[in-house]
């Protein structure tokens, strides 16, 4: 299983999923993910 590289333009705990076209924020302490929804990249 290979992991995708992180997007260099985003912080490591913020991911963009193309399938749902939305951003997710991961809490670095608990590793829980929270959906941010379909927001602009500059707002993320």
C-alpha cells in the first residue's frame, strides 16, 4: 500500500479529497478527521 504525497501547498493535517471535492482537517493529537466541506482553497 503506497501513500500519496502530501500537497505542498497545504499544511500536513489538511487534506483535499478529489472524490468528494472537499477538505478534511485531521487533529494531530487524536488523528480524528473533521470535514470542512466544499470551501475555497484560500479559506481552508
